[in-house]
C-alpha cells in the first residue's frame, strides 16, 4: 500500500521522493519543506525530540471513508511520550493513506510540523537543532515537485485505523470544520 502514485508508460507506480529540502518564503511565513524517500514518521519523531512539550496534535481528516465527519480534530495537550505513542501506533496509517494531514505544534518553541497527503513535512519556525538534523542527514537542497498527474490512495484496509484514531478517548479530540485550504 502506498499514499501517492504517478503514471509512467500508462502504468501507475508508487512515487518516492529523494531526501531533499527547500525553504519557502512569502509575506506570511517562512517554512522548510522536507521530502523523504522513506520513514516519515521516524523523521517526525526525531524532529519532535528537539522540541519542548507539551504538544498539540491536529488531525485533519479531509477525505473520510467511514462514518466520521470530515474536520479538524484537535487533541488535548500531549506529552512527548504520548505524541510518540500516537505517531508509532498509527505509523502505517499516516504513511500509507492520503485521507488526512497531521499537524504537531510546540507552543514552547512556536514550531509547527505538518505531514501532508503528498508525504511532505513542513517545518514552520524550525529550531537550530532541527536544522542540524537535516544537515547531518545530507538532504539535497532543491524543491520537490508534485508529479502531474498523480493519484492519492485511500485504502479500505486503513478504514479501521481512521475509526480507531477518531474514537480514541486518550486524545480528547475537539472537532472543528475544515478550512478552505484543507479541501482537495
């Protein structure tokens, strides 16, 4: 199972990104965009370890496949250990299915990480420690381009994870409507 596909010679294939990054700036923000070839959740855990908790998780369900409502599901404040448990428990779901985006925020450093439906990780206000990790990993500095055309996958085998995550009482999800930028 994979999240993002592209077409080559009229055949769909899994799209893998090289390990790369770019910096995007505009009048509202500066962010670093990471494209990884694999192990997205492991990278997010490593980047999160450099921050101070508590953390806020925002699960953006834009394409539900179960009886859940599309929306933004905001967790209670999570410790680092709770955040890592969430990431590890739902690793395959986050990495293999495009129905969602996941945001993690550290109020202490005002750093936000977004793992999106295209397997990209966005870092808003990255810390020096996070920049050091990216440098040590030897990422190439070049932009990532979404393949055109491309396909997002929403796997029936992942439906139980969607239901389990949304209904997990530990996170005390507070639901709000999707925003325009959440829609595909």
